[in-house]
């Protein structure tokens, strides 16, 4: 039981004691017993309701943040559930990074009858990557997006400028929801926000990106268009994203080519 409750690194063992067979080998190798079977080890551990091969992840906060989490969560819930007001907008902003075209070395073959699936070549080339900056309107479902080669404060500010240019001037408050990465709180970003009083930023609790609703749109985009990327280059990848949203639908994806990337509305 002592052996099963020890961390391998603490006692100089190179392998984790994650199975009954490994425990049995260690007991015999260290001369603790002459012979023991994995089944016997299993019975002993079961009598103590001990499963050393199981691991659960945990997050140890640096400071107590129960009250802070409650206050921030309530603020976000209020934003998400309040009745729409004509003079305000609520947008969730974030980034998808490393969006690669991944051109395949041989062409993809479509599915065929008799249970023959589509065939996607495993090997692919490298043609660079986009970072997609997007803002999801929590009340209308509209998305404002821009793709950039890098992820910095100036690229994030470019997204904020697209957001600022979209609603009419009658909108007096734009509530932005973002996580706590540095580009959302950096010096340049704070300076830009100070000169644009319509913007009021709301930051999610630490390690709670799931409270940012743009992540739902990212998930849809990834499943519907980016689950098996096979584009010739970055331009083709941008075209593929645009084609996700059919013309005439309430949601549309229109990009205008720029020197350093693409920008537009969804």
C-alpha cells in the first residue's frame, strides 16, 4: 500500500506505477516479496478502494477567488440574459490561431457506395497559417471577423476598429467580452479603449474561456469547415471560410483582401 501511494518521481522510479502488473514487478524487483501476481495486487488494492493508475486533473488557484468568480460570472450572466437595448451591443471576442491550409500531397477521393469512405491523404504540406480574430454579437448572431498572420495587440485593435465601425452612432455602449490573454489587456489596447468611450470590456474569470460565447461559433466553424483542411494556400483557406456561409442566408461571410490579411463581416 505504501508503494502504491508514492509518487514515482519522489522515490527515483523511471516508470509511473500505473498498473497492477507494474506494481507486481516492482515488488519482486525490489525484493519486497519473492513472488506476487498482478491479480493479487489488484485484490489488495480493491480492499482499500485504491486505484493508483487513475489521474484527475486539478487547478490550484494562486489566490482564493470564489467571490471574484461569483462577481464576474454574475456580470456576464447579466449581459447574456438581459433584454436587447437599441443603444447597446454585446460582443464576445477571441482568436483562433494556427489555421493552416494543409494542402495534401495527393488529391482527396470522395466517398463511394458499399461503405467506402472519403479518402484524405495523411501527408500534407505547410503554407503558413492565419490567426482568426472574431467578434460574436450575442443578441443577433452576427460575426465580425478578420484574419491576420500574427497575433498581437495591433491585430486585436484592428478587430476593435471593425467592431467600432459596424454599429450606428446611436449605439452608445459596446460591451466586449474577452478572456485574460495579454493582447486583450496590453498597453496599446488600453490606450485604444481609453480613446473610444463606447467600449466597456468585461473579462471572463481565469481559466473560464467557456464563458465566452464566441467559442461556440469557433466550434461550429471548426466542425463544419476546418475538421479536415485541404487548401492549396492561405488564399484558398480564406475562400473556404467564406464559402461556409451561403449567399442569401441571414449570416454571411464576406472578406475584403488586404495587404496583411482579410477582414469583413459574417
